[in-house]
């Protein structure tokens, strides 16, 4: 079955263009594509059947970008997002 794919920016907001959240659907092999994505670090979030989720991190470059999304990339993405939140909170306390 197809899965919904969306992008999250470093500030934890959904990537949108012209006020609309940009999404894609996977094909039968799980491939998906986005056009004109900014070259900034993004979290790629995939919603599977049964509301199960996978994620991975990417910094898009010009041309085609490939990313493998798995349980491993989901755990790494969750860990790094949590570390970023802790660092942000610590910097707020110091300022």
C-alpha cells in the first residue's frame, strides 16, 4: 500500500510552499519524490498503514537524492531531534 511522506524543518515545522504543506505518496516499491526542496537539513517522515511511522534525516543537494528509511534511521532521527531540543533548552537557560 502507498504511504504518506512529509518533511519537517529543523525548527520542528512542516515544510510548506505557498502556505500548503508539501507531501508525497510512495509508489508500489516505496519510492517517493519531492520537487524544489530547499538545501537545508530535513526530517523525512513516512506514515505507514496502521499509523506506524518511520523517519530519516537528509540534507538535499541539487539533482536526485536517495534516502533509505528504516527502523535504524528512525531511532537515529529521534535521538538527534531530542538532543537538539536539549541543546536548545540549555542555550535558552544560558542566554
